[in-house]
C-alpha cells in the first residue's frame, strides 16, 4: 500500500513558529543545503523555501517577518485622480483613431491600451469592465444611421452607379467586395462601443 505524504502548511502555525521555520530554512541554505534538502528537512514545499530565500536576499532577516495579507487599501485603483479625469475626457471627446490607436471604437481593449500608453498603467482586460462601469460608461451599439448621409446622392448611387458596377463585374468575372471607412471586417457591424451612460455620438 502506498501512502501519500503531504507537506505541512506553514500558514497553520503561529506567527512566531512561521518566522522560526523561515529562519531555519535560511540558516540551512547558508550552510550549504539545497532547496530540496531544506524542504524535506523542514517538511515544507520547495516553493516556500525559494520564496523565503528570495525575501532574505532582498531584505535580510527582517524580510522574513510575517507580511500583512490582502491587497493594500487603494492599491487596486492604480490611476491618480488627475489621470482618471484625463482618460475620461479623452474617451468622451475623441475617437481612438484620433489618438493614433488602432481601434475604430472605444472598446475595453481600446481604453486599456489608451491607459497603458497615456499613464503607463497596465490593467487586466477583465478589470476594464469594472473600471468603466465605476466611471459611468456602458457598452452601447453604434448608431447605424449615417449623420452625414446625402439621400439624393445615395439614391443616385443605388439606382445608377451600383447596377453599372455589378454589370461590369459580371462581364469581367470579377468579385465585388464591399467595405466602409470603419473596417472591412464583418464583425465591425456588430461592434460594441463604450460611452457615458445615456450619451451617443
């Protein structure tokens, strides 16, 4: 019969006992023991031994003291108040291509890239939804109606130019590919943009 022996979880020990185990690990490493040998001797994982050794090398014995767990208050909010205002102004007043970003609309990825280039802060893509919602921005589908459309010219194009193009393509055995200034990708018509709640361009 085989028995599976698990390493003890040092976190279950008291604070002083944890610190003592860390100190023992470092002393053994300094005396020439390998990480694997120390882990086996103290009945802990090799990863913990490596972490303690790194901490000791960075901050000496004081670095082995217990650290406060959890994320420091405010650490998750990486942008300063001024940076937040500037980013919000940019995505409200301008489009991505005006800022030389390779996006047609303000998507999560586009805002993430803007923040990275503008503020030097790299958010996880999943976090952007939470950040944008906190700022009052929501996902909205672009309005399909063209504001600058000229009905008379559109009618002339549909009635005269388009049939001529189709006839010529048929005569030459050519294939017609339709696109617009937004994108040639089919998914462009289904894109979702980020805007302030209740506001559309």
